[in-house]
């Protein structure tokens, strides 16, 4: 990809110098004052802006303010090139949304490095956005035939992240679990509709087929080396294991079950109990909490159940937030 950079400076020498440095690698747009810069930014949507501060017609600070106040151009990274040395100028620029300052006279190696850094951040943000969209699609795909889950997978993921934080996971790891948890049922993609949509108790043979979704989900997700997908593969495989060893697919017990799967199990079951489904009414919060307590050391890790109870108020706040989103999704109103 060839990035486009808007260079804004009223001094011809500076423009020629920057053109000489960058023209072979980037597409360059040139403006000689802030007014031209604002117009070009809106018209061409460059990937990066190099902006002088002291210019005729409209200075760089004013131009930056206009660019950042426009939703179409607000996300374009802007680097100030300036001979000004006042801290007030720098502070105001950063407050308006500039990402960097480079002093004049500009050092060519420094300019090149700073441009590469900020363009690499753009690339990273695009990849992060792509990854998140892929995660969301896989999460939705796992529940494609379940029309009654609403925002279940996102609500339970938020529960899981908060519970993980309570038992000592780092902030980054909690974010990973919140992204991984929605993919826990990805393997249901491989289960026949006749089983997924059966409005009756499954036969023993059908139940054995249904249980295969754990392994299927793992086998799909484990193909990625990204830590989020590796975590999701672990969750998919193990979220139906039980503390007492009576779960599936491998009859693991106790701490042999990966902690991330034990966390998701608590979050998933609590959320499933508290929402209405075609085959059941929503349980009350108290009844759902009692179920977790009653099944600690059977289905659930007892320490995780205790931690979940300790953060009950925050869990209910999360639930209220996502319930409102669910209502909005179904009615179109807040």
C-alpha cells in the first residue's frame, strides 16, 4: 500500500526538502497555508499530515482544530513541524489531537522514522479492527441458529472478563478473554440444524453428536497462532468440562480444566439462566446465584463462584448495560 501524506508549509525550501526525502515512497499532497490544508484533507483523506504552525491565511493550530473537529478527517494522524519552542504551543496541539511534534530545522532521519512509526500504528489499528470484526463474526456464527440469544455472547464475555480481573488476570489478559469468550460455541457451525433446533429432548445418539461441537470449535480456532484465538480454542474445547469430572469432551476435573474455561463456564451458565428462552422463563438473579452456589465443587470451580459472588454488584451493572443493548436491538429504542 502506498500511503498519502499531506505536507503543509509556506516555506518553499522546507517543501522541497520533504519532497526529496519522501516522494519515492509516498504520494505527496502540498498546501502552503492552513486553509488549503483543511480543504485538501477533507477532499483527499490523506493517511498522515505534516503541518507547519506559523503560516499565513490560517496557522497550523487553527487548521488542526478544524481538521480534528470534522468527523471525516478527525482520525488522520497529524504531526506538527515547528520552530516554536513554547510548551503552551505543544500542549495546545496535543490537546487538539496532534500525535507528534518535530522541531525545525527538521532532521531527515528523524522525520523518516517518525513517519514510519505513525503509519505503522495506522496499519496496526486497521489489523486490530479486522481482527475484532472477525472475532465478532465467529461469535455470531456459533449462534447463527439460536435466534433467542440476543447479546448473550457479548454479555457473558463481559462477565468473564470482570471475573478474570477479580482472580488476578492482567488488564491485557482480561481483554483477551473478553474477545475469546464469544467464540466458545464456534463448533456449533458443524452440528446439523435438526439437532440444534430440536424442540424436544435429544436422543442419546444426537447428544453425542451435539457434544462434538467442543472439539470442532477447538479444531477451527487453534489454526491461528494469535493468542486470542489460541485462548478461544482452549475455551471452546473445555467450557463444558465440570469441576467434578462429569463434563465433556475429556472428563477433566478440578484444576486440570484450564482456568479460562472455568471462568467462562461460570459466566456462560449465569447468563443463560437469567435470560428467557423458548423452553424456559428467565430465572431471577437470586435463583441463578443460588444455582451457582449449589453447584460449586460439582459443575463449577468453588473459588470462582465465591469471586463471582464478591463482585455481584458489578456483574449486575454489566447485565443492566447489556440488557439495555438487547432491548434496543429488538425494539429500536433506548
